[in-house]
């Protein structure tokens, strides 16, 4: 299933535990940019931040502004 990545004006709130997973792996600038991106999640049936989508077990890959999902 392909889902379009949307760019937001303001960053979405992400739980601190999720952000801690990315420290040391991704740069601060990359994390800040990804916080401004969201997808319409078919699993949760709501809009979620891309970083939450990225840590989901259903996430396959992201190519050219689209997320491929098993859900």
C-alpha cells in the first residue's frame, strides 16, 4: 500500500521515547525535518508523524515522498 507523505507547517508532537531512539542515528536537522512530515496511517486510521510511521512494524520503505506499508 502506498501512502503520500505530507509536509506540515508546524511539527507534530512525538513521544520522547520515540525521539530517543533516533538520537545518535539521525542528525538533529534530519529529525526536525521529519517531525514536519506526516502520513495518513491505515493501521491507526489517523494522521501520524512520519517518525512514528518509521518505527512501525508495518513500515516497508520510503521512496520519493511515498511510504510503502503492509497495513
